[in-house]
């Protein structure tokens, strides 16, 4: 029976994941080149990302080996545990980049706000699938919104608006996929518009600055708008074929900041050009298609919603990251899934892929059932 399960692995999905991870390692290497060669081995970003990737792949295999229906029964415990981790951040968390979002585990810094995305997918998949027959009732939209609002509020207070936005996107995608009527989303959207002025004045000053810089990039070209302008220069200078890996002027001369994380796409576009960028887009589209295929063949609503949630998590994060790099969205500090440097983000995405694989591997009726 075990061998039969592993024969059902979605190998094209795994191939797309490995290809994106390989592209990420190449881009990180280019973005962090040290001409002096003096960087210690463990401090090399490529080495660390490779280790994070290996850990993530092991966890992906473990998660996929476990029947996804097990997570249904454990989802409430996982949800409470995840909220507990977010609560401990306010006591023991370290501040990085202006946000108190990290636990310092010495060899591996942990960002619970990344893992909480998987927790949210599991608890929403359970609740929405449990109430599939009465999903049209407005109560279910409100309860799912409350389940989401608690961790979203805790993440926002760190403050981490970007990750909070991803979680809201996950909720919206899963709620829609569960069959909640569109008119109910319309009411939520209208309430959001009414509350927008109050929300604006509650935003952190740096968040307001990023939005204002997006609306008028030339208002602060050496401050909030600096990196967005440099990113556009990087992308535009890549041309059709790019300047070659490791040959980008904006990245190699360090005009572009945070180039190995939030703005790694700009490095990639400058060095591999329009053709390389299209190939990267195609890989992400293929990845999302395979995940949505898993949703379409899932044996039950819980598995289908898990796959939809993972697809939404990756899609929204890609959309926001690429939108920031192309200056069509305000800067948010979100990495590009599987490509940008970052252990917590990479491992979280691979755990999500493991959940999808678990759904795919069990979409056929088991012999003992």
C-alpha cells in the first residue's frame, strides 16, 4: 500500500518546485557575490539557502507521507499552537527590519508568521468543509473571517503588513472556493471601504510612507522610492536576453538593495532579460496549475480546500512581490516563493507543497477502503 501511494506523487509538480529552487540559488549567488572570497562558509547566503532547502524538502516528504485527513482532526490543536507561537513573539521575539517577527534559534532564525499561513489553511479547510451543505449562510463567512482575523491582527501588530495581507488573500480565496456567495464578499468589501480612512490613520508611519512613495515615486527618490526606482532600472536594462548571470550592474555595484530577498526578481530580470523572466513566469504558472489540478482531483472538500489555500498563498505572494518589483504595487517586504533568500519562507512553501502532494497521493481509493 505504501509503495502504491508513492507511485501517485505529482512528479511534474515536484520538478517545477526543484527548478524554481535551483533558479533561486543561482539568483542568490549572483546577488550576493563576494569578489574578495572572504565570506565564511556558513555565512554564505547560497550555502544557507541550500541547507534550508534540504530541510524543507525533508519536511515536505514527511508531510506528504502523512494522510492529509489526519490534519483535519489535529487542525484545532495546530491552530491554538500557532497562535501561541505568535503570542510568544511579543515576549521573546527579536526585531529585524523594524518588525518583532523572529525567534533567534542560533543556526536557524524562525519566523512564526510564515508558518501561521499553513496553520490558517488547515483550520479554514476544516471549518469550511465541515459546513459545506450550509455554506451559503452568512454565519460561516463571519466565523471564517474571525478565525482569520485573530492571527492576522497578531501578525499586523509585529508589525508585518505584507504577511497579514497574504493571510487575508488566503481567506478570500478559500472562502470563495468553498462556495460562499459573491454578494457576501461584496458586503465585506463595502465595509472595508467605509473603514479605509480609519485604517489609514492606524497604519505605521513607514507603511504610510511606502504607500505615498508608490503614488508619487519622485517625491522621495533617495528615500522610500529609492529601491523601487533602482528595481525598474534593473529590469529595464536587462533587455531581451539580459547581461548575463553575475553581470548585472545594478546588483553587482550594489545600487539595488535587499536584492537577494524582496527584489531578487529585479536581479534575475537584469541578468537574464525578458526571455528569462518569461520562463520564470511560466514555471510559476505551471506550478499553480499543478496545485489547482490537485484541488480538482481531491477526494473530499477538505483536501480540495487545502490545495486551493496553498495555491492562493503562492499566487498572492508572487503577485505582490512581482508587482512591487514592477512598481505597480507599494513595497511590502514579501519574498518571491521558492526563489528569494529566506529559510522560514522557503520551508513554509515546501510544507504547503507537501500537503498538496498528500492530497494527490491519496486521490485514488485505497485498497483497504
